[in-house]
């Protein structure tokens, strides 16, 4: 019989807060991280605002307790800060940490640092100290760097499935625990803004220079963001051994691929429907058991149509409350799944539903609309969290109050 999987701690850093407390406060005050870029050196600093963490790399190193500049990318630093808070939140000892696994997600990894030296590296006539950037093109660099720094010695893995990456990292950790391969896995993801990301999404013409409007009929695209978040997953046996009440349970999960297009989801919402349906099936739940959906909700024309259609198809006349939190943090790509998983933890703990900011005009293609105002003192037992990526990779996580 497979084991139940519990969440015993979490940590987070985004454009709306350097830790859990700051993020929670920003969510409740409807405070967003959207604004002009000032840390990333790009020609789009003024014309493509984003949700940037207003800390330079040196400040991140100091906050994380890193003494050397060499070898730590911005992605690794953001990840380390969130992971350190998750470890503290779960009350893990040094022995606990050594016996834990780490599954971390990213898309671009250390490409931000690679960009700084690209022209020098490609010019064979130039000389320079490039040793600290030789492995930045490897997405797994950040995961190994973090694991080495905190002393994780068990399973170490990197997941890179576009914007569903950290949701899939959490899913993979749960599967390892259920299969009794390991008792504790720290799962999540980290993502730093880069020229590659800004230019790439801009070339797809899906970046809105104004504040994004998920599920709104006037939506024109996403806002990019950066950040990191990690959840500590532990087996039922380990939780019972520690005699500590967990924060929540990961009841179900589902991953599907609609195989529709390289960068677009099927307009019928096939992948969204399948992923959510699989999560319900794993949990042994019916659609009526879901109280709230933290939607992927990127504010692109394609995503919101596809996700909305999938939600309508699955829940029919009993669609639960739903909203997207991306107007707060921007779309943090690989880190989005774990960041929003932390927001789901906060929602369960405080019985709060976060509002879908900037919504004012009903989409014409669907009949459902998101929550517009913060709902407090509501009854939340089960939350579904969606994360969809390029290539049709769609994932859903189902968290339950313990």
C-alpha cells in the first residue's frame, strides 16, 4: 500500500516578498510586483515591465550566507533562499537534511550569467575568467549547487518541462515517497529573469506591456516574473514518527500532454481537462470535492481560453471558485507551480481565496468568471493548482487540509 504524502514546510521568494510572511502580506494587501525592470540589464527596461525581485545578486548572496561570488547564478541564489526557509519551516536538523532528496525545476537555469559573457566567450581572441560560468548552460547546475551548500546527500534531480516544471518536481517527489524510495523530498523550482526570456516571449507576441488581466476579455498577454519556492514533502510514516501535525496533504496529481502545438494549448482544453481529471482520480475525489482552483491563468489569449474550457468541461454546472495569482508575481515560468503551491498552502491555512486582479470584462467564449475580491473565512478543504507548459505539458496538483 502506497504511503500518504504530507507537506511539513515551505519557503518562497518572489517580487512581492523575500519570504513567506512578506508574500502573505502582499497577497492580502493586493500588492503586486509589476513595474519597470531595474536589475536586469536589457533594452526593454522601460517598455516591457515585469515582476522583478529588487535585489542585486550581491544582496542575494549576503541574504543566503554565500561568501564567494564564484559559481552561484541568480537562479541558484533565489532557489537557495527559498529552500533555506523551507528547511527552517519544517524544523529539519542537519541529519534530516542529509537524508532528504532534492528535486528542483528551472527552464533557463544560469543563462542570465551566460549572457553577460556570451560575446567574449565566442570571440576566441579574447581572454577572461570564465570558469564560474562554464556550467551555467546546464539547467541542473542550480540544483547541484543548492544541494551541495545545504548538505543534501540523497536523490538529487532537475526537472525542466517549461512552465509545468516545478509542479512536476512536486509530483515526482510524491511518487518517490509513495513508492517508498525515500521518506522526505524537498521539491520546487527557481527562475531568474534573463534577456533570453524577455526577448523570447516578446518575439512570440504574448507579453503585455500593461498589467496582465487573466481571464479578462481584453487580455493581451502575460507579465514575466522571477522567484523560487520549495515544499518539504514527507511520508506518512515519517510524519507519525516525528509526531508533528503537517500543514497539508498532497492528495492527488496529474500530468498530461495534449500534443497540440509547440507553444500553445489546445483551444478545447484537452490537456487541462486530462490533468485535472487525473489529479481527482489519484485522490479518489469527485469534481464536487474541489473548493477552489488556483488557475494557471497567464492572461494570454490561448491559455485562458484553453484552461477555461477545460474547467467548464470537467466541473460543468458546479465550477468551484477559481482565480489566477499571476498579476501579483508575474509568470515565473518553471517556478510558477511551486510558488502557487505555496499560495495554496497559505489559502488552506488561513481559509482565504486570493482575488483574480484586473478582471472586469467577461470572456465571450466561456460562461465562468474568476473571483474578483479576496474571500476570507471561507471553507477550504481541497484546492486544485494548475500549471501548464509549452509543448502541451499540463499538470495539476490537489492539496487538502489535514
